[in-house]
């Protein structure tokens, strides 16, 4: 369960009111200030209702999607608001991929976003916990949904990717290191549909490779501060020669079959690849460490956790004529497509 919680952490309404309860006081001065500020508050609180082109509060899209039985409840410091599912999917999609992406790649992403939201309603025993999806998304409404995004959501409305009858936790990330990761190697028993597949054209992304340069003293300081783990059980430590890399700093890297770092070991101390990635602000946990003369260079491949669908690869596949069903079938194993509404 601890590993699953770490994975979920790594893995990311148009309602009729956007006013938080308890926002205003009752003194005459406060009321006067409120009256003076009303035009600005109206603009702030209601101004983004039409930004994405979804101008109906009842959940119906301009393309005739129809009202969804699922509602997203967004809870932030400003209060709570209810958002029709498809409106929220469009908002999230606009923040996840550029509006100029290939349509079939946008559709694939829309299905994954929707699947993950609906999956959050399912209990471990398979029971469904109502139809109200609770989230905390402070960035909601920050990016307008363009025409292509709205079209992708409309054409896939209600469709989720499912495994054994329930929606999947639709993992996705920006760019792979050349292949995606196998969930079983991260001991994610609850996600058997996460398989490793080649993404042979991801190297074409301008974000495919990056480097971080540090003074050795700074590297040592961050290493000492990052949270350590107990030595993994022997059967969990990769033994294959091509999955064990020794750096010039006396650090041993243990990789999964896709080349992402599972564990690091230095002078008897152990850390996970994801912990190291977060502490050193790396774009992915596929990295190598080298250095000389007091300088440390960390070379990184890919962007994101490497699980599920590579967005760059999905765009390349869509550009070659594959539809969103073929794209998702490629990245996820033994899944089906189910229309929930």
C-alpha cells in the first residue's frame, strides 16, 4: 500500500456559483466595500465561465454532448464548486496538451483523464461511491479550452478505458526515454494494465534529453537531505549486469528493464529513484551520474514518470494515421472501451 500511495502521488464547473461561503463579513464598512468591489468580483468569479466556450451551466456541451450524470466537486481555499464532468475534462485536457496537437492524440488524452476521474469513485471491492468526484484543483479555469480540445472531448464523451469492468487510473506523461515502464517492476499489483512498450521516436522531442550541473559540495548536501529508505529485499534488487550502473562518485544505480532508476546506493545508504528525482528536480528518473574536478553532471532522458501513455509518442502515432483506440490499445494491456453515459 505504501508503494501504491507513492505512485499515486507521483502519478497527476461550470457551477452556478463560484462564491465561497463565509467570504464576506457583516459590518457596514464591509458591505460598502463589497458594493464598491462588486464589478471586479463579478469579473473575477464569473469571468472564466465562457473562456473555454462551454457556456452552459447544466453540463451540455456546444456539440450536443448532453448532460453528464457525473459531477466534479472542486474544493479550494476560495470554496467549492460543481463542474459537469465533460467540462472539467476539457479544462484538464487544455492544460495537459496543446490545442494544436493531432486530434486522435487529444482524444486519447481525454479518455485517460475521464477514466482516472471516474475510477476515483470505485471502492476496492468494486462498489461505486456515488457520482460526485471530489478534487482539489487550484489551476482549474487557468487555460481556455480551444476548439480542438472541445471537439476531442465531445467525440469521446462518456467513454472510459476499463480493465476487468472498471475504469483504469489513466497514467500518462510527456516524453519517454525510448520506452514506457512495466508497472509490475514497480510492484504496482493494482495496475496490471501498465506494460512496457517501445516509443522509438520520442528521441525527436526537444525535451528528450536534459542535463543538471552541480558543484560536488551541493550534490552531497542534497544527497544528505533527501529521505532515505531501508535496503530493499534482495529479491527486489535487480541483479542483471545491464541494469546495475556504477558511477564515478561511488553511487550504484539499479534500473528497471526500461532504464529508469529504481534505487540508488551510496556508502550503505539507499534512496528510491523517484526520491532522487524530486530532490534534484530532474525531469525523469531515467538518469546517469558522472563528474570530475568537483563538478557533477546528471544526464536525464525523458519527461515524467514513464508509466502509461507517452504524449509525444501518441502525437507521432496520430500523425501516422492511428486513431485513439489504437493508440490506447498500444500503451495499455487487456483494456476495453466502455461508454458510461
